[in-house]
C-alpha cells in the first residue's frame, strides 16, 4: 500500500526549517511532519500572518515536499501535567510559561493547543500530533498506595481540560492524535482504553501509533493496531532495542542519558531494534491505514545525517508489503 513517508522535524529543530526541507528532499522523503518549535512552525504567527503560512507552503513546494500533520508535543505536555516545574520551562514558549505559576501554565498551554488546531487548518492539514500530560503519572509506581478515587480524578482532570480544546478541534475540522507514551494520561494499552472512555470516545481524539514505546514496555504493537484500528490517526516510526537480561540494566532506564549502554533500552534507527516491523506493516494494511508514515529520528548512537536516509530505505522496503485480500472487518469478524 503506497503511503507518503515523512520526516518528523522535532529532532531537527536546531536547524532552520529551510535546511530541513533541503535535507529531507535530497534523501527522497515525500514530506514533513512539522514540529511547532524551533523556527519550524509558530502557531501564533500562523494565525496572525497569512504570508507566514504561505511562505511555509512555498518552501515545501520548492523542495518537492508536502505536509499532512503538525506536532505540538511540548505545549500539549503542559496541559495536564503535575508538577509543573523547570522541565516545562525548558520546553514551552515564553508566552506559555509566563510567570511559571502552575495553573496559569496549564491554562495558557490549553489555549495554545486551541491555536494549534486553528493554525493547522490554515496550513491545510487535518491532524495535530501531541502529548496530553497527566496529573497522575507521578503515581505510576503505586506506592505509597494510590486510592482508586485519585486515579479517577486524574481522568476527570484530563477530560475537563481537553474537552474544551477538542471542541475547537471540531470547529476547525482538525483531529488530535495523542502519542501513547510514558508520562502521558494514556501510556499503555489499558490506560489508552480508559482515556478514550473518559472523553466518550469523541472522534476529535485519536492516536499517534509509535511502536517503540510499546516494545520496551513489553506490549504488543500489532495487537494495539488491531484493537484500536478506528483511532489510528497517524503513524510515527521509531525503533527500540532492549538491553535487559544482564542483571544490571533496568527497564526504566535508571535516569541514565540516552545512548548510555547501562540503560535497559534505548531508541535506535528504524529496522535496527526489536520492533516487529513486517508484522506491524501487515497490520497497518489490514486496518486500512492510508495516512503518512513519519520517521522520528532519535538514535543517540548514530549520526542523524546517515540515519535518516537509512530509516527511509527501510520503510520504503516495508511499503512493498501488499494489503490482505480480505478486509480487516471480515478477517476479524466485525460488522
């Protein structure tokens, strides 16, 4: 099944947007998943200046690229997070941080996510990828014992903060694709099911599928695709290699930096880790996913100028896998 292959610009935001366009085009990418940080896409400027949006589209066109999605993970993280601290100060714009008072940061982050939906619509895309943050992630170790009421308050807080944002997404004709990821309200299989339930499974809220985060948690990325087929709004490709089994390297990473060999897992170039890519692409075919496949570069042990084209070649080869003869619904007995 032919799908566009894009490069997520989040790990390239130290470079000017025009330079990223030049590189991606030279490697043969079809387009970009544009990050809303660095100088790549400023959502406030996009809303205030039509020439700015036109200029971004002209740059893409000049390099033979297109855009199907923008990403605002960093601001989305601050909408629900607890605590709000210096980590957020380092990733959100000054206009969102303000004086740093936590509730003010959350409110301004929510307004910026509404602006992101409107800016995406002006850019001509219908999907925004991002994080939600979580007021209960800090309880994940479950000690001291966490009362059920506390967890329920966390999902209620998520719904209260994100439903008004999703109302604007509906108005703009744009969907939000949440990246299921540790530190978010939905970080594994069951928390994803609970998150969708918390907002009444409204269509404005779907999922960005990134198998790397499932593999190092010992979850099945293929089963996730099949079970949440109607919510797969976007796909990011990133690989993970596990290094557990020696009695020293832990699953959680031990607060060690990316690339440190003492970690129990790390991100690696697509096709060089433990993600079952062929099975994943067969599942994407089975559920009829026809959207972009976005490569997210995050391998601390490989030069990105070599790694990004290497990952593209791997994904191109997987794109040759043919869709099944029968439909997903028929194969799985669904009406």
